C-alpha cells in the first residue's frame, strides 16, 4: 500500500514497517508523557498545566456524553480519551519534519498517513464496539440489534458494519496522507529555482497551519464517530 520502501524487518511471514512502529511508539509516549506531566500534583482548583488536561478531558467528555449518555460517558471516557490523544498526536507527527533515506523510504511520517495503520485503528474501534455491545446487552439483545427496525434490514445492517470500518479508516487516511503529499511537493518546489524558494516557504507555512487544523479536526471526527458507534451498540442511540 505504500509508495516508498520504508525500513522493515521480517519475522516469519510478517513484515513490520520500522518507521510506522517507531512513530506509533513515539505517539504513545507523547500522549503518556503529556498526561503524566499534567496530572502531577493536581489541585481542587486547577491552574496552569492542569487546566490544559481538564480542558481536553471536558471536551472529550462532552462528545461522549452527547452520544452515550451520562452513565456510559463515564464508563467509556478512558477509551475515547486515549483514542483522541493517540490520533491527534499521530496525525501531526508528519508535520514536524520530512525525512527519507537514499532508497526513498520514509524515516519520519505520521502513522495515520499509512492506510494499514488507519484500518488497524478502525478495526480496534469496531471490535471494541461489538465486544461492549455483547457485554452490555447479552447475546440475544446484541443480535436483536441487527434486526432493527425490521428483519428485512439484516443484510443492510451487516453491510453498515463493514462500511463503518472502511469509512472510518479511509476518512482519516485520506486527509492525513494528502496533507503529507502536499508538504512533500512544496519542499521539492523550493529546490526547483531560487525564485520559487520564498514562495514555497510562504505556501508551506500556510499549509502547515491548515494541516494542523485538519489533523486536529480529524482526531475529533474519529473520536466522535467512535462514540456514536459505541452508543449504538450499548444503548441503541
């Protein structure tokens, strides 16, 4: 699925993309570091860094509450908060720099600019939704959801489950991948001729600002849709 031969290691029948593994690990560490740093010495009246953490928490809690209700919002906040933080950081890593090896393989990129990575995230959400729906409603109630509003809708409901996974992954991948492609083109433009260098620099700054906005928006949309899918499985909303 990738256009570039990224550094990789093969173990048995499985090939691991080392760039994606490294960037994913970095994203996890950034999210963990942020939460760890902002949650030290918390006070009843928040100030400074604690305000930042509580603002992000309240923002995601609002998304969860609107789609899950008060009870389920508290129950699934850890999952949604973690997913939002991971996707937000992963989306923006590729905006920091652009590194390639001599073979054209990427050494630094946003993990979410990789289609397989986005599908993996989408599948995690799907499996989590089905597992929680089965746990909350039991087997009979879980299967009954596929027959709503009538039994004839079973094929369409099953198809919807597939399209949810595909659309969730492709929406995220398409936006982040396209953003990195444009950044690469603007960087190449800077070396075409001295005349284009300042123009490329200005366009790059504008595009980077726009990309940060789009990346943050996509993290919000991914979390919002995840909350909606969970809500549909556990409480029928």
